[in-house]
């Protein structure tokens, strides 16, 4: 048997008073895309997401300066379960812990800070922080940032690398006697999300799983990609919490939650509406944006890229549009053409090669040129 059967039931954990796993209903969560330092905007968006039905709201924090803002955000969002994404700075965990219900760390982002400490030492410290502050933990593994040790160990099987990385961190949690944790294994490709989560669920049937397709992009394509993965997994009872990641302006951010509930209702009712041959042509991936976006034009740019490139719909080409300079450079490496946004300019790439950076207006005609060139190159290859 290569997948868990319909009886899969994980252990139940408590996240800020919400039961997750076991017999509990699947929880829909979402994430604020506002700047965390903008307290009013983040408080408003936290309420906006909760009103739409988000059981857990995630907020990203990069540095200690944002902790004071988080404290105030928490004071104004009492009753809402808050999770914090430690991004690449796990060391702020003890500062954020008093103000949240859950912390998320990425096993791929532990190696480059405090190199003198081992990964088990760092995880042990995170577990101690979580235990001291009555928090849950999410082990959030991402195909775009797999821990180098696991990539080196499984160079020909990226999915094995991410499943083994997640399983290793579960083993560490077990060793430290901590079981209030959940795991996510994300990618922008729905097929990889399905396979990674199936393999992990088989490996650790006891551990609750958070489902997500990263950088799914703009609606409706982002919704379709997410459905392709979620319908398959939820139908096999894999997934105890879910997030639909969509590129949306802030005033529409709650649509992520509405779509999440719709998918759950459809699966429960046996309505499966994935498009079977989706993914044969142009694929535009774009991040859902978060507090790291430095130019509000990102969402508009993603929309413009979609409109500009519509003529290439039949071509099997991936274009990635990312909102920030922290994850943008790495997350665009695998795309045929990639754009990542800085404060005033947009960087354009062809695979991992930089083509230059351009103003938000000038990047579009240059993208068109590069796309035309790519289509020509591929035609030449086919005709040879
Ligand atoms: S790419 Fe940057 S802006 Fe987009 S979700 Fe990831 S961290 Fe946030």
C-alpha cells in the first residue's frame, strides 16, 4: 500500500485552544500580508481573516524590532489564534513566544545562523521555548529551501529529501518528549505537494499535517492548482489544517479563507472539480505576499504579467513573480523566467541567470522580449 487508507487519524494537538487532528474538523488558516510594523493594518487584516473563518492567523516576523509591534497586535486581537513565522531568524523565538500560540520554523533555515550550534541543539532550544510558553510548533518544510544536508544526501530525489528532512525533525521532537507539533511539506507544483504529503503521511501517520501549495498565484489559476492538490489529499484524509495561498490585494486577502472553506465543503460533499489536464501550458506562479513586500505594486505587477503573457498560453513555460528580495532570488531559480520585486525596481531572470533590474514599468516590455525569445528557442529545438 503506498498511501494511508480512509481510516487515517492523527493524534490530536492543541493550538491556542483549537483542537487539531484526531476527530477535529480541518482548520482553515491564512496569513497577513501587511507590514508587521504597521500595527493598525495588521490588526485589521487579522480580524478580516478571522471574520472570514480563519481558525489560525499567521504573521511573519524578521527581527526584534517587530516584536513590540507583535505585542500590540496581540493585545488588539484577543481571542484570535496567532501563529508566527520565524522566517530565517529562529533566534527571535523566545521574544515572540509570549505573544503567540504557535511558532513555525523552516528546517532549511536553521543551518546558516549560529553555525557553532548543531541542528539538534537549535531544535531543542525551540522546543524548550514552546514548552515554556505553552505553544505548538509547525515544522514547515519547503521544496524551495530544503536543508542542504538532506539535498546532499538525496541528490536525485528532492521529494525524498524533504520527506526525510521533516521526518528527522519529527524524530528530534520525539526525542525531546514534545508532541504538540504539526508538519507541512510545500511546493508550488501541486503534483509534488500530493506526492510529498502522501509519502510523509505514510511515514508518520500519527503526525498532523498542514497543507499548502506555495506561490499558487492569482485566482483563478491559484485556486485550481490548490484544488488539484487538496482534493486528492483531503479525500485520503490527509490534512488537518489548510491554507490557500493566493496573490491578492490586501482588501481581498480574506478570499483565501473563503476558498479554503469552499474546498473543504466540496470534498466533504464528494464534489471534485479539479481540471484533469491543467498544467499543460503556461504556468505563472506568484507568491501570496507577506510583510516582506517592499513595494505595494507587487500584486498589480503579477496581474500585469498574467495579462501580458496570455498570448503564450499554449507554451509549457513557467514564469515566477515573487514579492521580495529575501526569498525572491532563490524562489525564481527554477522558473524559465523569474521576476522578484525590490523597493523601486524589479529583477528579471532567466532560470538562475540575472538579466538585469528594471523599473516596474520597463520590466514588462523586457519580459515580453524574453518570452518571445524563449518561444523561438524552443521552436528551434523542436525543429532541429
Ligand atoms: S516571496 Fe517574499 S513577499 Fe512573497 S510570500 Fe515569500 S517572503 Fe513573502
